[in-house]
C-alpha cells in the first residue's frame, strides 16, 4: 500500500506503518523521554527516519531502536567535534585541513 505522508513514489507496507509508532515509543522509552525532542535530535523521529531504521533492521523494532540510539549518539558526537573544531585556534584548523586523512574535509593526505 502507499502512504503519501512519505512521498508519492514510496511504497510502505501496512506492517511497516503499524510498526512506526512502536519504534518511536521504544526509542523514547530508551532515552527516558515522553515526547520527541525539538531541534536536530528531533530529526531522528521523523516518519521517514523511523522507516529507514526499521527497514535497515529487517522490520525488527528492538534492533531498529538499538541502532537509532547509536545514530543519535553518533550525531551528538559529530556536533561536539565540530564545535571543538570551530573553537580551535586558526593554526590548529589549518593543521587539520592539511593533515587530516579523512572526515569532515572528505579527502586523504594526497588530496583525493
């Protein structure tokens, strides 16, 4: 069946639609929250993101919730690291740009 709240060309099964509120509730329970947070953390609770997590774990709500928590932690860590980078002295940022083999600059030491 189609659920046009996702996108007109996205096919979502009835089982997936039924599992989304369960997944959302499980993630909230594990985070100790009653409602999805606002801001960037809230983006992990969109129907599309929940569907992606559910499908990536073969429809298993428990596994999808565990993965969602890992993703939330990873985004939080990336934001912390970005803030540290922005607060670093200019000479450090230049060193990172020249020497970092991968990551936020998207290239290795050879420039690829």
